[in-house]
C-alpha cells in the first residue's frame, strides 16, 4: 500500500522496462543544430569572397571620398581596367609565362635536391654528420644577398633566377622531408627488419608513406616561396618577367599597372598552391588536411 502511494505521489506512472535496458525519454538528440547544418551547406570560400569584396568596396570608397591621387593609390576599378588591358595586349601574359617558367624549373630542382638530401641524411649517419651542418650554414646566408652574386656569376638570363628560386624553396622542403622520414615508428621499422626487409623495402613500404604528409606540407610552403624567389631575382637584374614589369611600371609611375602585375603574381601563387594541395589530397588520401579536419569539428 505504501509503495503504490509513493509511485502516485512521484508523478505519472512510467512503463516498465526490462532489466539491463534504459528507457527512452524522447527522440534522439541530433548532433547538428539547424544553424550548424546551414553553415555546412555554405561553401567556406563564400565567406572569404564576401570579405574580399567588402574590402574592395571600402578601398574604392576611401579613395573616392578623400580624392587620393592615382599615383599613390589607384582605385580598384582602375586596377581592373589596367589588368584587362594588359591581358588583351599580351604584356602580362608574356611576362607571366617567363616568371612561371623560372618558378617551375627552380621548384623542380629544389624538390629533387631536398628529397635526395633528406633520404641520404636519414639513412646514413655519416652523411648526416657531414652534410646537415653545411646545409644549416648555407641557410644562415640571406637569399636576397645571394641574388646579386648569382647575377654576376650566371648573368641576367634564366639561370640566375632558377638558382635563386631553388635556394629559397630548398630548405623548408628538406626539413619537412627529414621529419617525415623519421616519423615512422621505430617498432614498425624493427618489425620489418626482423622479417628480413632490406633498407630499400623499409623505405618503400613504411618510411615513404609516413613521410608523404610532411613532404606535401613542405611543398605547399616551398611553392609559395618559389614565387617570392623568382620576383626577388627579377628585381635584382632581368629584362623580362613580372618582377621586371613591376620595376618598369614603378619607374613610369603607372601604379595601376603595378597593382595589376601584383594581382597576376597572386593568381600564379594561388594556382600553384592549389595544384600542390589537390595533388596531396589525391596521393595522401588517408590523412585529412587541416581544412578538412576543421570542417569536421
């Protein structure tokens, strides 16, 4: 009697549940709120584009409002007009192809030299003790200071530009590659060797797959630095290329065209970076990129 009274006092009677099971108190809670679902449906690049358009609008308004001279800061519309004109007459495309060729050749040399050095350093202790300190020493020398010497030694042709690009892009990729090759678990290496795997087999089946995420992280940095290296070399001495065109337009005070050249340089850098990122997602499909990981949080 007392038990029934306590049940009625506690509230509405709940259905009996067998032992070992838990009663469901309602519909299962969704892990995603409606607002979060809507945010996921909107591409992340949309917000970046909207912010960029807003900055351009503010730039245009400030220049028009304060009547800023076009010699100092041109309006975005003037930059777009100069960009279209340069693309139509072929000036920007011609110089962009020169710079792009310097970037690709220098970047290729840097990739080959960095990966080869990383393999030798991680596989042979003697090479590490001899070669790595020398590589560190060369990196203490500013590359901008080396560019004039390269012009003197190799002339104002493409050779000096390619070497400058290779020197600037080399070291970030080397460090990432070394970290990648050494990221393989020691237990896994010892297990493969206990089964009779050779040094080459351990490298092929374990160390290279472990190193690929680090290598592509280094490639993303190196390809952007390659653009910087090409422009720096063209500043020092050249007769063609986007860096040369920037100096020429600065000399004639054509600031709108200077901004147009910078836009083309940015487009080249973004395109090269996008290619490396896409290639990394295709080859290193088992790891999530930082952007992918952030989207899953």
